[in-house]
């Protein structure tokens, strides 16, 4: 007679990826109703999915209340694992699709703002010529948001220049690419542009364009003024669009700390007055990031190669760090 496997008394059945997706939607939104809307299902369906997971695991994943669904310690623990499971499920489907036909497929990546103006167009053109049957999708934004999408499997990799003090999840593996430098930008005929020595007092009275998604960067800017016994700028406009920021600079007396890589040509850069060598923190490292222990599907690997090639062409091979040579597809 076969001896029973005692482990089966303690190991629960595997969890349904769809139920995990419903759980993660509740976890991310804090609401069963919003999770249902995001997944195009009824609230009852989401509630049943979460209830089934709680039954399977014999724990309570959320505390339900008037203000929404608050994850328990078990909910937080499951979320970390569920993100990996759902991400691998998406990538497995993409990889199998690519294996069925090397000239077909879909790949989605995340690019930080420093990559959008000069590097991304070159990558898109080169990749589209070589892989015309592969649909390319690019999402952009601040690194924190892009890394969250990476952990959820919504993008295959991220290339960005995060703030130096951004805490990076241990599940993300990063490789240095190049150094990105920020400079103070204003329009060419800005009232301060004619001054030979622009002081912190001058800058503190200006309207600043900032992205509150980059709160750490804004805090560092404020600290520069405070260290000089000056009040931080009282006038600022919060905006997350690089295009809007650049246009606003040209049509106002605002100033902004921006990466020089955001200007596609010398002609475009000539429209602005650039201040370098200021007291503000200007150096950030651009990284290529993937989920740890995750392999890129063939289309994503080809796209990575084009990204490295574009960086070598635009940034300069001598400026690249950990990715000096593109791997062959």
C-alpha cells in the first residue's frame, strides 16, 4: 500500500491566477467595487474570488470597513507573491506566442523621461524595421510608478534614471547604463537669462515647475534653499508631462530642473537658457531594470538590444557602464 504524502496535509491546492488578479486589484485600489470595475466583472465575482482565496489559505486577507478594504498582514504577504505569479503568467503567454512565430508578438516596456526625446525614437525606428510584426507598447512616467508596473508584470523591463534615494524592491534587478545630469532650464529671453551670476535668491523668487511624483527631488531642491538660510520657492506648478513642462517654460518665466537628454536637437536646446554648475543635485544614474530571476521573451530581448545600441549612439559608448555591448538576439 502506498504511504500517504504527509506534505499534502499541509500544502493547499495551487491558487487560480484569475482569483489572484482580483485580489491584487482590491489590494491596489483598496475597494472591491473599483476592483470589479477595473476587471470588467461584478463586485460579487471579486468578492467570491477573495473569499475563495481566504478559504484556501485559512486566513483573512482584508479587513472590510466603511472606508474600503484594508489588507491584513496576510494580505500584504500574499500580494508580494501574487504579483510574481501573475507577472510570470503574462510573460509565459507572451513568450509562447513569440515561439509560435518569431515575427509576431507583443512587447510592452517602461521608459523614464530621460529616454523619451532622443533615445526612444531611435529604438522605435530600429525595432520596427527589424520586427515589423511585433506590436511595441511604451509607457512612461516616474521610476517609482514604472517599477510598480514591472513588479506586476505589466512591462517586461524599465529603463529610467531614478532619484538616488529611491528605495528599490529586492525583486528588481538593475544594471547601470549611464549618468544623467539635470540642469536649471528657463526660456532664452527669461529676465534672469541676461544675468552673469544668477543667485539662489534670484531662483527662490521664481515660479518652479515640478513633478510631485518626484517628491524626493523637490525635497532636495528645497533643502538647497534651506541650507542657504533661504525660504524654498513659494510658487510652483505640479505637472507630470515633459511636453507640457517644456512648452510652459517657453511661454512663461518659470524655471525647472530638467535632464539635458530631454532635448532632441541642438536647435531645440537653443530655445532655452541653461544653468549648469549650480548647488542643486544634478547627477542621476540611468538603469536598465528587470524582475529578478526573470528571462526576457525573444521580442523583449531584441528590443533591449536596440535600446543598448541607441544609447551607445546617442550617449556615447565611453559613457555606458554595465551595458557596453548588446547581446545578440
